[in-house]
C-alpha cells in the first residue's frame, strides 16, 4: 500500500516502515560518528524504548557503549490496512541493525506499568543477561492502571489559578490566546500517579527483589523545566507536580542504596506528548528558530548521545544533582532572544519569528515521514515483524 500521513488531533494515525527505518539508521550513524565510549554500562534496560528520548538512549547505549539492550515498548503491529505504530517500526529497525552489527537487542511489548510486563522483563534479563547495570525510565503515558486495579489519568493543567497566554493552532498556523483552567486536587494526584516516580521505583524494587540489577547500577528518568513562559503549564502545573515527585524519587532511590539515580532535564522538542500541551508548541517553534540560527540546536539523538558520552556516568550535575541536557536551551542569549520574539509574535509574523517548517518536519518524522532517500509514492509492505517478538 502507499502510506501517507493522516493526522488526527495531536497524533499521526499512520506510520511509514521504510521512513522509520531510515530515521533510525540516521540516529545510529550519528552515534557511530561520535566514537566509542569506554566504561559505560554493558547491560541496559530501557523502559519506554520505541520513540523519542527512550529510543535515542537505547541507540546511544548500544552504539556508543556496545551495550546489550532490552527495550520495553507498548506498540501495535499492522492490521489489515492499518499501519503499525511508529514505535513498532522503529523497534523492528533497531533490532535488525543491532543484529547486523553483532549487538544483543530484545524487546518486551506491553504495558510497562503492569506487574505482568515487569515479570516478563525480569525473566528475560535473568535468562539472557543475568543482571542489568543501567535502567532508563522514559515513559510518557496518559493513563496508568496500578497493581490494585485503579486507573489514573493525567491532565495538562495549571495549579491554583487559570493561566492565559499565546498558543498556536497547528491546523491553520494561527496565534491566539488560550486560557488553561487549574487542575483539581484529584486531577493533580492522578497526574502524579501516572507521571511521577512511583512506577520507576516499582521497577527498581522489582529488579532488586529478583536480583536482576547490579549493585551501584545507574538509573535515569527524564524531565523538563523550561523558561518562565511555560512554567504555569509545565514546571508549576499538574505535570510539574509529577516531575517534582520524579525528582524526589531519584533522591529516595539513591538514599536507599543499591543504585545511583538521576533526573536528566532535557531540552524542549517536538514529541507526541509536547504537541498536546497548550502554549508549548509555539514556544518550541520559536526556540527552534533561535537555536538553529545560533548553531546550538539538538534533537533527541544529539542530546542522548551527549548525555551518555559526557554526563550520566561522569556524574556531571547541577547543584541539585540533576543532569542538565537543557543547558544550551537555557543559555541567557538563547532565552533573551526567545522572550523578545515571544512578545512580538502574531499570526502575521510567524514566518519571521518562528520555525514552523522545522516544527512540522520534526512532527512528521516522528512517524517516519520526511526521511531522505525514501520514495513515499511507492507501494510499501506495512507488515513488519520485530525479530525478538516473533
């Protein structure tokens, strides 16, 4: 079938297998070009490994450090005329390339929040690797069902007061004001349950109980802080409360012994999650323009490769113990220019004040569209298998 992008809301409902494969190969080639990193973990578990920062970290672990990797994903294969999810195609491509390069790579597909998937993952670790020496926690899900059967749903709202600021309608590229209402206490609690550190701790506790993690292993989870413009919606909002809990969990995990736990504060990028947050896509499109003009723009793979090679295992942190992969985003010269453009931006000057082309390009590339060397008018077999799930 000829596969074209079909967008509904904040996601693309189709994905292109050859496009995803080409983009995974681009990321692998980037990591290979940075050279091999010695003394990094050799047996790595990535929870949330099929897209974005999780996929980029898995690629960095394998191709920078030569690590064997187990990835936990929650993706669907193709069915009839419906394509597989992008994460499915990404994982299939990664496993194929890893096998060709003599690297161990296997995948568990299912709900990472569930006890069943934790047990299946631990069984695979014990069978093939014995123990892991690094755990990457990169989940970004809208809902979580806890072990007692209660389902919680996260919300993207403010805390305390409504917040009004500019946002962009990506369907017609218009700038309008939007008011975001505050979350209730119940919604804040639910968001912390989904996006906080409780499940991260459950994973580490389960690995410890099964003797499937090395003493003094490194574990890292991902977060975001951002500038004042986005704070009411993010750092100070309902999701910010969850990220605060994630940070406190890192401290608790380290204090309890057995692991060194870190939060990596990453740069704002186009992801399925960020596209759904009011105000943030407009900020990202301005940020892209400024950082590209200054020559300091990074995507997922550039950030995760730099984290892996330079910061995570060297313990390079800020005064609060956080790894700052947003260091280039938060430079004074970058933020002052972003703030200037933010105050001026309107529908009629989007072309000069923002990088909408870059934003849309990155969005479609999440789903395998826009890769160099791929003929998108050609018939493509949407049925692709992930070798370790056959």
